[in-house]
C-alpha cells in the first residue's frame, strides 16, 4: 500500500500534461493509495498563499480541486497519531531537515506504507520505502545493440 506525497497528487491535477508515469501509477493503485494528513495541510497552505497574493481566481480553482481530493480520498487520509509522533521525534533527532517529510516518513513506517514521491532524497535515512513514479525522472534507457 502507498502513501502519496503532495507532488504526486498535484501532478495528477495537470490533466493531459501530467507525467504519464504518475497517472499510470495512481490509476493502477486505486484504493490502495492513502494521503498523509500533511498533504491536506500543504494543499490548504497553497490555497491561502494564493489568497494572500490576491490571486483569487487560482485560489478558487485550487480550493475546488482540494474539495474534490477530500471527497475522493475521504476514507484514505491518515492522521498523525501519537505513535507517529514518537517515530517522527526519533527521525528528527538524527536529521532535522524536511520536517513535514519526516512526519510523512513516520506515518509510512508506523502503517507499513511505501511513500510515493518525486523527492526521494527527502526520505533518505528514514528507513521508509520510497518509489518515484515520474517517468521524466527515469534514467534514459540504453539502446540495445
């Protein structure tokens, strides 16, 4: 089962311009994909940032999409619980970079999920399993001779 990072979920929003690897991954996984509650917070932060910059049109579009995400994943959002906080504290003691990503790693470890993200380096050293579905990031295949 999988835990989607914000960059993966947001990629899907691009429609026809979305990375085909991400689209395929999400379509194949269906209900075996979950969102950490932090992703909802990051999306809400994006809405509020747009409002503060007075980009009300984009804020409305993003808020409407957030509503769709909340509906689509209503039973698949995972909270940051006390056991997660314990694991997160241990991860932060070793490396205090990427605070939110360390929280996501803690959720993945507690619930035995694989993190799906473009930012695989943010999870290095956490012990969490990570997969990058972006085809744009795949190493070029060598020509066959």
